[in-house]
């Protein structure tokens, strides 16, 4: 068994909750909230990174674990999302896990993301959040004294390195973070690695600064986050990088949306859209490239394996039609080109006339066996609706009577051309155009899926 040694950490907790006029990093002023100690030198450039003009448009309010923000990753991700969707990402709180949870529980947050942990799942169990999903990973590294008594420097196999540490009876420090402990035990168990109790120190402090301080004093090896150690955010206490690059050292982050029944005022539609965006193949591919060369040749964070539920595996498929349909479809662009096209005329915000061409949505739905036209839409079928899904997870719904000429003649199309040219990557290859809508909120871009759903399901 591991020998326990309680070491109380004295490192200051950094929580960036500053009142600034743009990406609202709101301070906690509630008298019941624990005091937060700020490192002014560290917070100043970080706060400045988020000073951007305020918005009166749609927004999603987020609470984010600190590691994502001090690397510049979150700024780049938010700007990318805003550019693609027009939805403002309002950073409400960032910092250590327990601190952002305290902010979250006070309300005014739509999405929260942090490491997979009991803390995150308890928010679900307590009714505060819904549908936690993995969307990214960070990784740990093994650090140790420059003398490297176990001879592990430069290794990439964490299990082999831990075996050498155990065999050399070199000191090893374990901190109380359940996530780090789980990573360690998941490597040690299957590989039958056992540390001598005399060489092992277990801390009751999960602050990485304290862990490094004790490891430095004992000239011991330990696990620590790659990002804060490599960028110098943590004092190394004389320790150096020994082992990195083993996928078993990675830890997942979860994203969850706030439960609107528990927390009034939640922007639930924007929350779901943003959470879905984090798990799209496009975002995952971007994560896999972001930050290469900043610390080393690997990205700052790592993607996760997510099923692409919106797009079929065949890259030739342009859009699929599913749900409560008689004949599910997987249409290629060639299939769409062969269907009759119509033109609709709309005006952009400046008043300039634009001509979109595409296939009437009702023609596609009829092809899938949806009961519209010829007075077939009646009874239980009136509770059906069409949900259009974009590549970024954005969704918009249309009642079936809107698409049935027996009820109303509306020229709602799946457009693939604009002013005679194929749609560009910002809009296409396919986009919904509903010219009779007063606002284009349902004009979904980059359409990948049309699903027939029943209201109330």
C-alpha cells in the first residue's frame, strides 16, 4: 500500500473573474464565496486577451477550466465559432475546477467545460447540467530530478518508465487529484507495477505547485500537466521533463449544458449548438492542429473520437434524410443536381437582390416518403416536424404544414447555387432558404441532415 503524507499547499489559487466590458470575466462578489487571490502580473495579459467590443446579438455564456484559457486556445476557438455562426462566446469564469463550479452554481452560465471528474458528474446528478460529453484531452508528463537516477529521460512509454522508477526505488510523489491518480493507476495496474511504500509520498494537496515543491525537495519523480509545466506557468523546483507522448497519460474534458429547469434564463438553444460544435469533425480536426510548435511538435490539446452523426462516412454524400420517414435517403450532389431546381429572390441586409437556386424541400421529403401533398398530411402526421441540421450542430425546425402546398405555398428550398455560382464553403454546399421568413434565423448553412421528428419526442 502507498504511504500517505499530508502536505497542505500554500499556493495561491488563480481565478480570472475580472469585470471587463467585453468577454465578461465576471468577478465573484458574493459574501459567501471563498476569497480568491490574484496574481496581478499573470492576470493582466490574460484579461487583455479578451477585451473585445460587446455585442447585442445572440450569445452563449461559458465557464471554462483555466488550462484552456491561458494558452490562447480558448480565444482562438471562440473567435472561430463566432466567425462561423455569428454567436458571441461570453467567458463568464475561468480558473481552477472548484472555483468555476462556484460561479456556475450562482447562475448566468449556459455551458461548462472541465476535466471528467466526480465534480462534473455531480453537477448532472444534482440537476444543474445535462448531457455531459467528451470533446478534448490534455496530457500529463513525468518529471524528475536532472540526475535521473532511474534513467528514464527521453522515454515515451510511461509504463516502462514507471517500472524503471519502481525498480530503482527512486522517490515518487503522488498528489490527491483523482484524475491524475486514475491515470497513474490505469498504467500501473495492467502492467503490475508496484512502488515500494518507502519510496512513495502521497499528498492530500492537489495543487500542482505544491506537488512540484515536495518533489523538488525530495528529488523525486512525479506527474504534472504538460501545458503549465512546459510554458513555465509552474515553478519547476529544479525538476525537468522526463517522459511525454504516451496516450495513456491523457485526460478527457467534458462539456455540459445548463439545465434550464434548474437554472432559469439559460440560453439553451445556443448552449446545445455550441456543445455540438465542439464535437464536430471539423472542430476536432482543428484541435488536432492547434498549437503545434508552441511547446513541441504536438498540439496543445488532443481530439477525441466522436461519431459523425450528421454526415455519413461516404464523403460523397451531400445530405441525408432520416427520422420518421419511409425511405431514408443519402443524397450525393449528383442526386441533388438531377432534381428539379427553382429560383428564389431575396435581399441581403444592404438591400441587394440575391438569386438562390435549389431543390424545394417538399420535393426531397416526398422522395423520402413523408406524407405531404395530395391531402395526406392529417391526424397524427400533423405532429411531425422537419429538423434541419448544419455541420456545426446548428438546428432549425419547420412544421410540416409549412412545407405542404395544401396548407400554404411557401418556396422553402435546399439551395446549392447563389447568383449562378455554387455556394462557397461558408454557406454550402447546401443551405436552407426560406424567403417568407422575416428573419433568416432558420436559413441553416452547411446542411448535412434533414430529420423528421415528432413533436414531444
